[in-house]
């Protein structure tokens, strides 16, 4: 353990580093001519000053300070040599986000980092979680800068390449063939050398291309759209049909505008028109021969909220109608020309995902651990490839790979060359169409990501009443391939879910609001006599969402009685409508015995096992519950538990135990009073006797539904039951000469 002097030297070194970083930011402010960037540097300097002067445990904030400096340095490098009027609107928007984020972090840092012993003792975990969340926010903005600045700078590279191509074409003009349309223009990139599991889709696309049908390959980022398109371009039948007129245009490699798109189209197809103003100037060339043109990553130009979005869409739509052209579009968004044959690109099959992984990863064979990870990635092609690449680059064996996955989840999916899942997702989030949705869009995605089933489409208005245009927002999520519809729910692929899920659920206002609404919905009692009983069957379709929500919040808010009471109500809903195992069982059993909610949770958990026919587990839970009830000393609760235990023993064939428990329950009830309870005790005791002779009905003044399984109350194996007084409950009883005289007058032979 470090000594006091060592810790002091560490803090002094940390403060020296902070001082140097603050001075560097002040220098950046002086040398920067862009006012928004000056404000961002100023906010960063203020945050570092707060960390240096106003916080305890400075080492907790060391990584946060470094992240802050990294973002500012990336911004400074990206703006170097740029004039204010040359900075794109998207970068300006990212700078504003950075300034607001830094200001918010500084405000929270003052509150969470004060030199207060009570705060240090009781809020350490909360502070660590908050810092982790802030670091993730800064990392996200850093990724936006990298993406936006790369696109911005690429314009220069495109111009340089165009000039080089023009010089090359001029020098080699004497070698051009008699059919310049075949040899001019650009050759498409090579197809992937190894590509698994797409044979059926490739065959379908090839068939459509041979008929010159326009095609749209739609799917989430990293799903494999580009690989399919390149494989089709390299297919033997496509080569034979189109020869050199196979063209490939990366639409995310030039700024989105109509003029840039037309210029790039002219270059790639070899039309020779320098700056076409519209498609008419290229029409004669485009109509001359059959062509296959792929517009890859077309979402960057077809986004109707982007620059010239509507104009570009009209050009692409017109291009799709050429009779001699097969236009193939790959896109994350579904806003493609209506003439296109739209094909949704699915995730890989299990075998194809394993083949892809095994082709890259050489330091371990197939194992259950790898199978589990690939399954949890939904066999998403990019995620599978990144996982294999990272493991191969780091030379991890299967065990180390499994450890890294459990610790970091999809955070592990970043190679040493900075290819990452985060970059792919952030490109979608940076699109004009997504930004147009407003400030709540990211939080809504977080709710979708948190719930394993996604969100029931019927619940949009109920869950988010304060957000206008909620249906349109979710439609746009699907248009952007950030989410998809499945069985009436809007959900998302597992890698996106893991990346977008809130790091700390308690800090997501929309998620907390969703939780409260579900808790209110579960508070409605499942009463068989109520006319609204059927409405509680909503649990049939959303049980997995509710279970996951309770599983998480019983961890992050373990002391809340409301959460644990709701767990009991959830199990009651399952008992009546969908008897099954629940992951909440282990949590209920680990709950301290003195927790006020534990008895009710144990009771409904035991009823759930009763409904499933697992009476051994039911008995185990009831024995635990009986011990708690005896400690409480509530006679009515003890008698009720004994009745349940007597029934469990009868069903297990343990008649003597059942008789003893029924007798004890009856004695307690006779001592404390209660006609209805005495009648129920009679039933438990008689049912525990077993034997040949049958008493067919017992008339009692009570509501029998409380103690009848969901199967029997639905009429399985007997007559249909309905609530009310003086109902007839069928049960079996043993030899009448074994009946204790104390039951006389309470069991009535009919």
C-alpha cells in the first residue's frame, strides 16, 4: 500500500500536470480565431481548475482530466490552418455540444468532489459512476470530431485525386479503346476475399441486376451491405453482363451536395463532363450502354434533412429509372426511390458468424464461451469481425477473451487501427435526420436499448406523454436502421443496445420515468372478481421487460421497499397469467430476512412454483417463509403459511406432515378466531389425508380463488369456477373415520 508521502507526491505530480494543461488551454484560446472553439477551451480550462482546486481524491478525476485534454487537442489539430468561414456547420454543432458538456461536468464536479468526509465515505461509488459517464460523453464527442473532420478534410484529397486522374487520363488518352465507356472511369474496389453466409442474398441480387432492376440493400451499420455489393460486382455473371461498366461510388467520401454528387458520378462512370449542373448533361452517356452503378453508404446523400437532400433524392430517383442501368443502393435509411427492390440485410447465421470469427482468430478454437459472446452480439458481422481482430491483435486466448468481454462488453470492439463499433453507430447519430429529432432522441434510444424486448408500439403515448411527435420519432429510428420492428415492438440489435444503453440507469430521466410508469401499472391488483382482470394480461407480452427492469433496479436501488413490493406484484401477475421461472428468485432469497418486503415476495414466489407444479421448491420457500412468520409472531400469517405448506406436502405425498401443519393452523385459527380461515384450514387438513373415499364438494363462505391454481381456475380438469360467496370447491378426502372431531360442523358432506 502506498505511504502517505507517496500519495502526496502523486497528488503533487497530478496538480503539476493539470497546471500545464491549463496553461496549454489558455494558449489555445489566445491563438484561436474561432469564437465557439475559444469558449470550449475556456470551459475545459475551468473544469481542470475545478478538479485541481475544489475536489478531494484528485486521482479519481485524473482520467477525466486527460479525456478533457484529449478532446480539446483533437479539436485544436482539426482546426489548425482553417479560417472561421471554412469550418463546417456539423463541426460547429459538435463544438457547442462539447462546451455544454464541459460546463455540465464542471457543475456536477463541484457538488460531487467537495472536500467533505461524509461525501467521501458515502458517495464514492456514485462519484465513480458519474466520472465514467462523463468520460463516455467526452469520448463520444471526440469520435464526432474525428468523423466530421475526416469528412471535411477529405474534400481536399478528392480534389487532389481528381487532378491526378485528369493528368493520367490526358497522358494515356492514346491507349484508350474504341469504346471509351467500357475502359474509362474508375474500377470498383475488390470483393472481400472471405465472405460467409450471404450466398442466397447474393444470388438474389445478381438475378435482379441481370434484369436491370434497381435494388436497395438496407440495414444497420456494419451489417454487411457494402460487402454484398462488392461481391455482386465481382460475380462472374455480372462481369460477363456488364464488363467494365461496373461502377462503385462511396457517397460518404464527399460533402453531400447535388453538385458534388453529379461531379463524382461523372468521374466514376468516365463521362468526361467536368462540372455537370444536372443529370441531363450526363444523359446521353448514361443511355449509351448497360451499366451497374452502386451507390454505397447512400444515407449520407439521401438524408432529406441534409444539404440538398431533396434535390439529390430526385437525381437518384431519376437515375433509377434508366432502362439500361441497374442502380444498386446500400443505405442505413429506408428513404430510397420507390422503384427499388428493397432487401433488408439480416445478421449472419450462427455458422457463418463462427466461420467469420475462425477465419481471423487463430489463438483459440471454438468454445462455449466464444459461442456465448457471438450470440450476445446477435451475430452482427462488423461486431464479429472486430471481436476476432482485437483478439488476434492482442494474442488473447479463449479465457482472456471471455474475461475482456465480461469486463468491457462491446467496449472491447476497437482495433489498434481505430476501427470501432462506436464510430459506426456515431455516424448514424450524427446524421441530420437524427439531429432533427431533438434533444430527447438519444434518451429514447437509451430506453429502447435498456428493455430487452424493446418498446411495445401501443405504449408510445403512455410511456412518453410529454414528447410531441413520439410516433414519428420511433418511425425515424427505424428509417435510420437504429431500431427495427419485431412482433409489435420497436427493438434493436444487441451491439447497438449495449452501446446505447445508459451506463447508470438512475441518471437517465426518461428511463426512470419509464420505470415509474411500469411500477404504477403493476400496482393494480390482480383481482379475479374485478371486471378489469383481463386487462392485467398485458404482462403476457411484456414480462421480459418488467423482469429486466426489476432485476436492474433491485440492484441500483436495493433499499427501496417500493421496488421489492413491486417484485411481489410482478410474481403475482406471473402466477395468474404466465407461470414460469424468474431470475428474481435468487435476489429474493438473498434479501435480508428483516426486510419488510421479503415475506410477501417469498409467498408469491412459492405460489408461482405451485402453479408450475414444482412443489418441492414451493415447500422449500414456504419453510423459509414460515420461519419469518414465526419470528414476526403474527398468528394469522403463520396459519396462512401453514395452510400453504400443508397443501404442498399433500401434493408431494407427505400426508403426515400435511396433517400436522393443517392441525396446527386450525388450532391457531380457533384460538384467534375467524370462520373463513377455519374452513380453509379444514380443507388443507382434509386434503392432506389422502385415500380412496371422496367428498365431492365443501360449501364455505369465502372467495376460493385465492388458493386455486391458475390451471384449475381456468377450468382445467374440472368445472369452471367463478368468484363469489358460498362456492363449491372440489377436493379429495381420505377415509371419513380418520376425521378429527374438531372438524365437525365445518366440513359438510353434500
